[in-house]
C-alpha cells in the first residue's frame, strides 16, 4: 500500500473491511452485521472479539455432538450396531464387566482423551482413604511406620483406580453429557481470553494493514 493514513477517516472502507477479515482469521471467529452494528471505537470492536471467542468456546462441544461422536466410537470399537445405540442405551449392556477395562481403554484411545468412566468399588476407596488418614496420624508417633502406611495407601488408591470396573454413569446419554461438560471446561481453562492481548493484536493489524502511524491507533479511536 503506497498511501500512509494518518487518521482512520482517511482510510478507504474497503481497506477497513480487509482488516476485519484479517482479524477474523487471526482469532478464528466470524463477524455478523448485528454484532458490528454498535461498534464505534476500537474498544467496542475488541469487546465484540472477546465475546465471540468466549461464545465459540461455550459452543465447542454440544451434548448432541458428543453423543454422535461417542456412538460412532462405540460402534467401531465394540462392533455394536450403531443404529441400536441411543442416549438411553445402558452402558452395562455394551461394556460387559469381564472386558470392560480393555473396551474403555480402546474407546479412550479413539476419542483421544480419558473419560474417567471407571472407578473402584466405594468400600475400597473408603478403606484406603481411612488407612491414609491413620498413617498421617501415625507419623507423629512413629514416622517410619507412618510413612510406610502413607506410601502403601497412596499406591493402593492408584492401583484401585487403575483396575476399578465400577461405572458411575448408567447410560450412553449420561456419558455424552459428561464428555460435553469436560471438553467445554477444558476449552475454557486452556483458552482464557486476555483483553489486553486482544487489543494489542487488533491495534497491530490496523497499524500494519492500513500503514497507520502507531500513535493514531488508540482504544477510543472512532472508525
């Protein structure tokens, strides 16, 4: 671009539209006329971008999408007829106890993440938890014995968790709902939006694409 714009008002609207396209690609979002209707300043635009990013994360995995994904994985892993799998299908019917550990492991490998579907029997958890507490208390009387008890309890809990076969969910729909919640929670945690970083990126795009003097690109700058 040969011209150097010293004010936003000097820039051709087509160039502004080009910057907006770059912004959409940079933040992996899509603007709509309704969302841009009340945008008057750079700060307004940054607020719209942050809201769009948050909305994308909230909609990243619906329960329906999670069900279709889970149904396909169960069908390919267990050989179950896909059409016979509904949200009301009992997990115990498609995950027989004798092969449950291997089936769930195969499903998690296909999904690419752990489902935390299986757990030990409740009495096993309670037993090792009480032993762990007693071992901590025992350290004050005999630290070698207490330390051994702590290590044994922790190892017992880990082994129980690894080989537990109890399911705390009953249906495929329950499992799909849990997957949806877990995926969305992980997305929110790993992609928190820093408004200052968003603003800095937007200012850089306008300055570079419109050949603006950096001092011109302010948060209260009107378009």
